[in-house]
C-alpha cells in the first residue's frame, strides 16, 4: 500500500498508518512520536502533526509547538524549580512553562536579605549605584542543587513506597 498523503486541507488520500509527532493540546509541549491510524478523507487527531521537531532539547528548555508559525520551538522551562519572590523571599515551586515570572529569582533567599535588583544583600550592605551582575557560577550551583534535591525527593518517595505501613 502506498504511503498516506494529505491534500491541501489536511485530509488523507486513503486509509493507513502515519508516523506523527505529538504535543499536549493545552501546553503545546512535545510528547513524542507515535503511529496513528488515519481514515480516508479524515485528518490527523488534535495534537498530532507530520513534521518532526528540528530543535533539540536543552537545559531548562522544553520543545513546544508554535501554532502561529506551524513549527517546533524551544521555550524556557523551570518547572519543579524553586523561585523566590524578590519582595519578601517567599518560595514557590514553578509549575508552568516559560520564563521565570517577573518579581521572582532562582537565587535562594536568606533571612534578613533584601533584593537589590540583581542579588540578595543584607541591610548593612549599601546598595551600589551601579548594580553588580550576579556570578554565573551561582546560577549553575543553584541549578545543580535543584537537580540534587529532585533526585533526593525521588529516592525518598521510592523508599517510602517500599516501606511497609
């Protein structure tokens, strides 16, 4: 049987199995490749497209479907990471795709600190007229720490699930 082709309106030329690339219909995040049955004169199911992602996953990035441009793209992804509100240091676990929300930072808050626009400082430190840029190492260390915390949480959950009640 010849491969299924689609007309300009997206309808199949005949019945058959088609390799598709799937995304979540709400978040548009790439899910993976699947083979879909398509019937003659029908289109692909919601969340399925024919073109494979040409972008590759990267650290703190997720692959999403850009519906406007009909292509795959990378978006920032800090889900499951702890962010600190710069107004009061309150911690929040990020749970949505996209950049770190305005008014939050990944740099950990410490008691008595004040956010100066770039980093946490103590009240005793004067706020410089020209703000220093935060050290790049601090971000990498924070990301490594977040990864270790996630691994420990996973191991703890595994141990707890294996422990008889």
